[in-house]
């Protein structure tokens, strides 16, 4: 499971903090400690600002701590760039992706990318 959090100026720091809290609460319901579920996340605006990979944390406590350290940056929302980053960097075997396990990517945003066409194409690849 990879969470992609919009950290653009339209979101603002308060809603960004609420999104991190949501991800943290949802993570409580995942079997991270047993190794059945891996969690990664990134925050983005114009570029990916901060992230952690699927193989970086093996406990719910560690994942929640990493989520709390995701950074808010402001700027424009480049969702297409964030999805491309997830696909090419986070969903790789080196970053902890398992070929025999389905990938799930959850995007938390308030609206369209600065490049909506590329965002749609990124999700299709």
C-alpha cells in the first residue's frame, strides 16, 4: 500500500496534517507487524518532497512515525509527477515491491494535477 499525499498550497498545512493523521489511523488496521502488508508513502507538490519505501518500516509504530515526518511544502500540485515517482521509484523490487502481491496506491488530494492529462496517463501505465 502506497499513500500519496498532496502537499500543495491548495491543501494547506492544516489539511495536510489531517491527511497524515488519516493515513496513520488507517495504518492501525493493517497487518504490518506480521509482514503481510507493507506501507510506503510520499508527499508532493511540484516534486516529491519526502517519502519512505515499502521496505523501510516493518512495524505499525515505525510506519506511523514515518508518516508523521512527511513534509508539507506548498507549491503547485503535480500529481502526474508524483504518480510517475511512485511507479518508477517506489513500486520496484529494490524499494520493497513484491511481484506476487497486488499494489494499491491511494492518492489524497483536493483536485486535479497541474497537468491533468499526464496524471491520467500515469495511472494507466
